[in-house]
C-alpha cells in the first residue's frame, strides 16, 4: 500500500517575466456555467465540473475535520483516519479498497490538515459506479479491527519519528506552532503528540468517526469526463441512503491577540542553523488574503525576491529562504518565513537583516515592478492549476470549503489585480510587528575546542 503522510513543504520557485497576464474576459463565466451542484437528503453537498479532455475522473471528498477539532488526549486522530479509511469496511475488507481501485485502473491518496481531511480518487470513467460503491462502504461501515488499529498506530508513530522527531525542519516547525498558539487547537500538531498516538482507545476512534465522517460533514467534488445528472444519480443511489449524524460542535476557542514576542531556541545535531518566524494573520477568507499572497511573493518567490537577494545573494548568510501560510483555514493562521542558514552563519545577524528588510517594505511598500511580478506569479499559478482535473477538484473544494462558495474561485484573478502597493504596505506594517511573532532557532552543537591530545 502506498504511504500517505503529512508533509510540510516550503517551495522556492523561479521568477517569471514581468509581463501582465490576463485571461480572456469570457473565460470566467463560461467555466462557471459548466458547474452544477446538488445537496443530498443526508446533507452531503455534491459539485460536478465536466471536463472531457480525457476519459478520466477525479473525485475529492472534503471532510470538515482536522486537528482543530481534536483535544488533549486524542490529538492526531484526524490524521489517523486518513490511514484507517483505507483498511477495510463491510463489503470491501482489509486491503480491498486499494486492490479493487488499482485493478480497475484507478489510484487514490489522502491528506490531512489543521481544518480538513481530503480523500482523493482518480479513475477511468468506466469505473465510476464502482468508486461510488467503494466510498459508500467505507463511509457507512468502516471496520475497527483491533489488529489493524494497532498496526496503523505503529505506522503513524513511525511517520511521526520520520517527519518530526528526526527532521530538524519538522521539529522546529512543530515547536514554533505550539508556542505561537496558547489557546486555540491550532497549537496541536496534525500528526499528534506521541503520548496520544500511543493511547487512543477504540471508543475514541468510533466516537470521532461517527461525529466527523458523516455525509452531512462532507462535500464531494467530481471533475472529469462525466455528466452532472449521471453523478447525481450515482450519489443518490450509493451515498444518500447513509444516515446523517448530529452536526459536530463548533470550535469556540478564539486565540487571544499576542502581546509580546515568543521564542523557541534549542540545540540539536544539524549541519546548519535553521530559523523559522511565524506572525499571526487572518483566516483563509480574510479580506487581506490576496494582499498577503502578493506580499509573500515579493519577499520570497524567485531569485529576484527581496529576501533571496539580501540573505542569499548579497550577504550570503542563507542557503535558502521561503515563506508559506499555515494553518490557512477556518480560523486565523500564521505567515511563516523559514531560513536555512549557511554553515557557520550567525543567526543573530541573519535575523537582524530579516528585520531590516521587513521594516523597509512596511515603511515604503513594494515597487510597481515588484507588485506586477507578484501579480503575474499568482495569476499564472491560478490558470496553471486549472489545466488538470486534479487542479480543478482541489480549487473547487478549497473555495467551497474555506470561502463558503466555489464561485469565489473565478474572481481570484480580479482580486489579485485590484491589490495596490499601498495595501501591501499597510498589511506588511500590520503583520510584521515584533509583538505579533514567534521566533524559532535551531542551532548545531558548538564545536568542541581541539586539544593537543585530540590532535595527536
């Protein structure tokens, strides 16, 4: 069975030429008009986007459950179910989901975040009814066999060791996030705390599954060589008979405003120092979301970006610098800047230069050329993402889930284009405050002074 895992990805992408990029005005309404939706009697929302370029289909099922829905004692359960959902139900037993899917030309995967768990199926059109049958079986009849639970518990624990305990970037990320939140459940790692992974009970699993993996807590996205009526008919046949469950309790905790800088500093075996800085920002559908994307691009996207030029090229203190927003979900998240320093580089100096560059953009804003380049990057990324059924399914589901309406997808280019240099300046000044940040520094052990005895 393929490995399914949580990954933290910080990508440094090359810049593209500073030319204005725009889609034909007719493209947006034409694309949106192809999409149809319905809500089943049990509450599952189904959205269909026909795309007949190839005879394949992408089906994404978005469950509104992630680590923000957990509590001390059961952290990591959402990620655990990412594994368990492939381990057998009533009609299709252990290992059958993958075996049957692959025997019919399909493939699958899943991912978990702070806010959602998304199950992904890719298959030829001829297998669509079979995929509906597979999904219905595991939604309604997931098995909780003790031996499988223990086996997957071990798999998850091994994954934690690989991606957090034995990863300097992963460990620093987890520690900074835990320090950045003092109240909100975003403080929990998606993969879970070690003691919780060891101690989940079967009742914990059954209660959690019944609450969060119900059809009324999910949205199904189907994109590809399909007709909407055909998808709706199959959804009513296989999914609609599954009973709805009581709606999950809302997450009520609001993270209080941070009132002073927080720091995490530790020494660990490493070749080079690492620095990660996280600032509190708004939720995924915040009015400043597009402005933040552009600010992030100006600072770190490509070799001509401000932080790359200063820290990597000019002062040669860093091997790489990147930025990302995580969590980016239902509640206010974090904007991160991560630096991998050069061997022997002084973290204090690197942090000082970072502060200087952030202060400059907060005081003066970006140049028009920088803003144009950032807009080009974002709009190009947008249209590129819609070239595949996979990208369309991801984009539809993300906008429906986090913005409350998939139609928001098609106004994204206009929202980026409307951002001004003054808005970027104001957002930078609002976010990049020392009292709003958590700083993490991971240092290699200090070199032991060489003695004459050791030298001999």
